[in-house]
């Protein structure tokens, strides 16, 4: 058996009686209206609801809220482009010496802070000079040290190159060939400067 949904009476069919507020209700309403702060500075243009005479008096007694200066959001920062791996052909040409490495930086023995600063400055110069491929030598780390201390720059430099500030300067990077330092160096393709 199918059940019929219950019938709901149409609210417009039976007119509601309007009742006025009692003296106590009016006083209560006025005290509440004085404590309430409006949500908006100005009413919406499309919707205007006439207030009852009692509520108009209460709303008129609410002091206007001082207008605050309009805050304009700053334009969104452009997203840094994603990294792309160096092509297999280009990597082979670099390792065989058929494609020239335009510049090198050796970060051996530097602290992380100094190495970060030096690498960023080096890549900025390479970017502005229009260089294509650079070699970043990180070193392999101390052989006798523990894993936590071994090759800090070797581990950190790829993370730095993936940061947005570096991605605006770098297209991609890969581990260098053994002849250029192997796992202790990186081929870095520098992004072309826009003119």
C-alpha cells in the first residue's frame, strides 16, 4: 500500500491576526535593540522589509555604527611554475660535454644559511645573465659521520630548489653525471628571464 504524504495547510489561506506588543514586551524589545550591533552597514538594495511601528522606534534608538574604511585585498601572488625534469637528451649532452655548463657554484663547507644565500644569489645572477645550465656542487658529505650529519647540503639543496622563490629561477634539476660530481652535484636548468 502506498501512503499519502500528510497534507499541509497553506499558510496564505488562513490570514494571521497581528497583535501588538504589551508594555513589558516593548520595554524588553527596546533594551535588546539598544544592545544589538547591526551586521551590515547599509540594508540590501533588493530586499526591503517594512518594520512595524513598534520596532521602528526601537531601531531608531540604536546609535549608528561608525563606518570603517574599506579594506581592499592585495592582488593574489602569481604561483611559481612547477619544476620539470631535464630531458634525457640534454642530460646525455651535458654528461658527454657536448652541451656546455655555463657556470658552477661549490657549496662545500658552507653552513646551511650561507649556502642557501649563496645559491639563491648565484641563481639570480644566472637567471639575469640568460644562462641555461649551471652545476651546483653540494658534496657527498663526510664518510665517517652518522647518517643524520652526513650530506646535509646534499639533502637540502633539492628541497630549496623546490621552494617557490627558487622555482621562479629554475626550470628543473637532476643529479649530475659521475664526471661532474655524481651524487654530490646537480645539473640545474635556469629559467629564461622574461623581457
